[in-house]
């Protein structure tokens, strides 16, 4: 499965993320420094993409595949 993203111009764009494979998307903290998107990758498995906005250049992390609880 491939997922393509357009360049992020504003953090406001993150709130509009939608796809049939997106299970959840939202800020994980009140300071809006960490945004997480959870994807359904099939067979009740998920994978998370997290963006940290703690520095000038956002850092992106991709989780290993894990089973839905």
C-alpha cells in the first residue's frame, strides 16, 4: 500500500485528512505539537504516522505495524 501526501503548507490542513484507510487523525496533546494519523493496513492491523512540531522543521515518525486492540 502506498500513501501519497501533498506538501504541508499549514497545520490546519491536517484536520482535513480523510481516507477510507484512516482510522483516526488528530492532535495527541493540547499544545498541538504532536499530530498522529492511524491507518488501517488490513487484517485488523494498523500503522501510525506521527508528526512532531517541536522545532522549525517537523519530524515524522512511522510506527511498526501493530494489531488493533
